[in-house]
């Protein structure tokens, strides 16, 4: 941290801010009076950047928003695009659907007994919006007014938070109507930020830091059972299915690669159509093993707890050509109880301050709504490539405006 025209009291309070990598590398010193520390987590680095310019627990509030923003971004549907089943009328193996399945939602169709699908999805996100505010450029963190203009305070931060996720997945048909599968995410997160505290006469202090972390995210296991069909014969006419998704706390919460809680989501799935257009819809609710609690700096909400979630999706698959399926999904959901960050009155820093507001953790859940256009194309044999995007239409938390997603899958 570099102290510019700082008071002695600020130097004692703020101490020294540093840049360090979560991969145990010592960062180059910041010009001025600095120190460096090894093995900082991303959460600690974020706190060191924004803490001096905001309220006591503003780093915790933004940390929770960061965890939820990354951990609730959908992986993409881990379901094989080629569904080959026996046509009882002809005795031949035929495609159960002429389309290759949705990109982020699920369809009721199952893989078929003994069928195995393997795939890899890759997505890259830049979390640049906090609600409607810019997260990566001049985010207002604190604002304090005083009778004397020189005693006023304004704290801002610019935070660059990116994640790159590679999801390796598998899906197998245990029976004609029952599938099991798993998704293993490998996540790399990078955080870089600066903050300024300014008075009515100029800068008081400046802080900066950087950290990165890579490794396993929260692993998912799924079980899907189709319990109703809208008819018989092939192509499949669609039906209803139930799916259980268990997300295990295998990722490192302190480095924004997971939430540190087990999440169990039960979903109902419907899909139909034998023509070139096949609609699908999903709705689900997730129960967490425990809540995620952070401190807040405004009464009466001294703590805020985020717990449980809901999800929904709807869309269509369109057979543009025998080897090309166009996709359009609307993906929504949210987290209950916490995750929102907003301005609230907080205690004044000094007696000269007449009123002070800061970003704090709010006792409100977050809501997400994304549009997901894309396509799947058959390159050769049973090999598919998919190209999609998540486009944020509404998000009351930390989010990326556009997340590109690419993937391949192969059915055996």
C-alpha cells in the first residue's frame, strides 16, 4: 500500500497493503512503504484492497458476492447429444431425437441402457458488474460528508475478477430410463485491484493487490429418472423426468472456487416434440447443508446468511440441418437470504464526519436471468462441438455481462 499525504493515524490504521499470489509467490513491491506476504488467498487480497477505503467488513460483503457470482454460473448441460435407441417397429438402432439437446437446460430424454457420453466444456467469465454498477472501474465503496469540505471522504475501487473453467463430464445410462453422471470443474480465478481514498483536498491513500488461484471447483453428481412418456416409438415424443444434482464442497471457498457447502437440487424436467422444434423446461429447488454467513456493518443486520437456491430454465432446440441444432435457452434462478451488496449508513470514521455510507452485505438474496443462444454441430461420427454464450439480462449480484462457452462431446 502506498500512503499519499497520509495522516499518522491513517498509517497506523491502514498498515501496509501488499500484492501477493495465492500460488505462494511473493509479488514485486509497490513503490513507497510496502510489505509483501506469501500465500494470500483471493478473499484476503480483496479485503486488503477495499478494507482501507470502506467499512470494516466491506471485504466480506464483496467476497460473498464474488463466491456466489462464480459458483452459481451454470456449467452447461452435461448430457450426450447423440441418443441412440432401438426402434421396436423396425428392430433398428435409430436416433431418439433429431436434435442434439439443450446447452444449459435439461431434456427429459435419457441416454439409454449402457450408453456412455463424455465431454469437455470451457467457459471464460469477467465479473465486471455489481448490480448495475461497474465493478472494474471506479466502484463507489464509501462516501462520508463533513461540515468542513476538507474533512469529507470518498472511497473507490476498481476490481478485475476473472475465472476460466474447464468442466470434464460423463453421463451413462444405467437403464433406458435412468442416467447417472458427474461434472468435474477445474477453475482458475484471478483478482487484480486498486483503491483510492480521497478527501476534499486530495488523495489520502492508495492500495493495490493481485492474487490468482487454480484447482478443483465444486464437483457435481447427477441422477436423472424419466417417469413419464408423451407417447411411444421413435423419434422420442418427449416426456417428464426428475433429476437430483448433488454439488459437493470440493472447491476452495477462500479462493472463490467453491462455496464450502454441499448443495442438493431436485429438478422437474419436461421436453417434447418430434418435429424440427423441440421445447423444454426445467424448474428446481436446492437445499444447502448450511448457510454462508458474513458480517455486516449496519444495524440491525450485524450478520447476513445466504442459504438455499432455486433454478428454472426454458428454451427450444431447432433442427436447422441434420447435423446442426440451433439453441435458445432462458436461464434463471437465485440464492436466498444474502448475496446482495448495497449502500447503508455506517459509523463515522472521525468526529469531524457528519454522515457516512458504505457498501455492506444486505439481507437480500440475488436473482439471475441469462439468455443463452448457441448451436451444436455434428463434426464426424458421434462427435459434437457446441458454441454458446450466457448473456446477462438481469442480475442483482456480481456477474459477467457475457460469458462465452465452448464444448465437445462424444457418445459411445
